[in-house]
């Protein structure tokens, strides 16, 4: 019975890396256009695990994680935006190669 009910909830949102690329323009100002930050205090996002990124962006959006730069940006993201951005960065090469 529980197995049946677990499949009846809201469907998981699937991230679209191509949509994420379009949405990531502002992110690139700090995290680099290829997900490799050129500013030492900002983390690289290229190759980051998608679920981890989703959890972090959701935490910034909800105010569970606070950062002067990230919190205001994340508060404007929809669930689909978060999934798309996370899929985009997860698919980038962490070595910065295209």
C-alpha cells in the first residue's frame, strides 16, 4: 500500500540543461560562464552533483542558508529554474573544458 501511495505524489521536476544554460547568465558573473569561478571566494559549479545543487538553491530560497550574494538571487527561482540550473551545471566539465 505504501509503495502505491509513494508513486501518487507530485511528479519530480526534470531539469533541462539547455534551459539552465539560458538562465545561468547572471550566475556566470560570479561562478564563471563555464562554471569555473575566476573569483577566489566563489565556488566552481561545473560538474557539481545535480541533487546537491538543488538542495543548496532550495535552502538559499527558503532562508535556511543565507549568503548576501546568493539569497536574493535564489528567492526569485522557481522549482523548475532550480532543476534547470542544477542540470546545466551538473553537465559541465569540472576541468573547464567544453
